[in-house]
C-alpha cells in the first residue's frame, strides 16, 4: 500500500469513527467518565409547569383581553381546566372587582354587521341568538334577554347566558295580547354579588302598553313578573295613562335590588318596584326635550341612584335624581373634544349604558366610542352605523370546557331549555375578524 493510499484509507476510517455513537458501556469506560447528556441520542423534554404556576400566569391576562384567555384554554386539557374551574373565576373577580364591558348587542339592520360587536382590546365572538328571530331588549347579571320578532312562530322571551351559552325560552304572559312591549331581567339570588350568577334564580319583568277603544280606559300600561324558581308569571299590575307609550329605543336601569326604570321614546320614565309591585311615571329634565325628541338615556348616578346622561354636542351632561324631593340635579360635564372628525367637533348621540362597568356608549361621525364615566376616557369601538339601541354585555369572560354539559335552570313549566355554544375556537377569536364592518 502506497503512502497516499494509506492516508486516504485512514481519513475514511476517521470519518466513520466520528459517526459512531458511543454506547453506555463505552461512555462509562471513557477516560473522563460518562459523556454529557447532549451527546446522547435522546434529549429529555423540559419539565412541565406546575398547575398552580399555570393558573397564576393566566390570571395575569387583562380582563379586556378575552381572546388571549380563550387561546390559552385551547393549548391543552390541563390549561382548559385551569381557566374554567370555579377557583379561577372567583380569583379573577377578586383581582378585578369591576366587570368589563365585553361587547354590544344592537338593532342595526345591516346583515354585514355582526350581531355581537366586541368592545374589548382583543376581538372575539359569541354565538348570539339569530337576530332575524329575536330582538335584544336587556342584559344584566350575566344574562341577556330577547323578545321574539313577528317572524317567530310563538310569542316568547329568550334568556341567554353569554358566557355559558345556556338559553331558556319563556312564553309571554296570558294577560298580554298585543301592544308596545319591553322587558328586563334581574338576578334574585339572596346576597349574590353578581360575579357568577350563571344557572341561579332570576326574574323577568315584562311591560306592555295597550290602546283600548273604551274611552274610559283608553290607554293602559301593565307589568308582569316571571320567576324562574316557580316557573310562572305573577298577576299583572296595571296603571291607566293619558297617552300611548313605546319602548323601542331605550333599555332599562336597575337601582338597588328592586327599582327598575324604563324610558319611553317620548322621554317619560316608568318606575317599577319589584318589592312592592308598583308602577309610577315621572318626566326627564326640560332641557332633554329642546330638540323635539329625547336627547338623553338612563344611567346610574355616581351615588348609585338614578341618573341621566344628556347630549350637549359635543359634550355630555350628567344628571342625578334626588330621592328626597324627586327633582333632577345637574352634575358634572364630560368633555369630548377629542372625539372629532378632521379636527371639527361632531354631534354626539348616546346609545347605551353598561351597568357595573360604568361605561357610556356614544356614536359620532368619527365612530362608536366607549366612554368611562369616572375618567372621561374615550375608546373607539367601531365605525358609526347609525342611530339605534345598544345593549352592553358586562362581565368577566372565562372559557367554558368544550363538551361540558349545560347547567339546567330551576324547574319550571312551559319553557324549553336549549344550549348554544359560546366562543370555543381560534376561528372565532381571530384578530381582525371584524375589520370589514367595524
């Protein structure tokens, strides 16, 4: 063998030797002891995070970022279990006592606009009942209330829980035959802080105003209360009026635990006492009628009583009603100079108030804005789609386990219990999914 041939064979031998993986015995016999783990064929996976650490990390996700929390629940079964258990929800409410305005239900007729408009930093969607069949009228204590439209085969109310997806159909009271209607839903659990009312007892107040041909009883407004615990409607409470009332453009406000207030399209306010079952009428401030139509909506005053927010173009005037002498007292003004279009102030229309979150929703030519009552900070939600009633959905979003059996409401007669899904897929929380219309 020549010298050149020997060198070629030697180099091939060394290349083959470098490809040999040492066995455990050879590694133990190595001069320096066992080889490091990085030289072995199999690498160990990093240890899994403790469940307690996962929960603590996920609790740090801001409440106005529900899409991130939903994505986290889709990582694996253990993470889904972490964000959907009762301890996580209770701790989240302790960290964030004030609920968040998650989004809005609306009565705009443009089918290109989603029925649910997110108002959070990260967009997500909810499986809202079909708005071709149902009209949203109220939302409170984790439940939204819908009234069937004429296209629906039966006259019913629908109670829907946005977080769990549970829904309950309630037939309208027998006392109602026709007329202008509205309704409100209220949690009735004793001592409830309304952080986790899902599946608990509630009541529905149904109002209707009727025009009769009898000149002695021409206009009549009645109220009936439905209890989920008994599954039945109570006896109607009625009051004679001198005018017909319509409730199409405004939703209700709850003061305390028993006083519900509704504003009519003519600017009158109807009070119903759930404890005493009494109806009463009173008027809004005179300045709210300067344009020939109401320029205000109901809200909670800063002291927790009944309040109003009035349009001043481009600012907002806050009012509170004195409970002692029953008069309206003007409060502070929220300046909205920043809500302008090309530097010019825009007329403002108030469309909704989010109880609990203390947020006013108003629209201008520059878009729809969420306005914090305490700070006056305005955040753009979406484009301006015209005047209409907005129903805010308020709460803290936590994903529900996929495939979880829906919780049943207390037994009642004359209703159907159904379930529709809440947002449970990445497709439903894809960022930018609302950019085409909002």
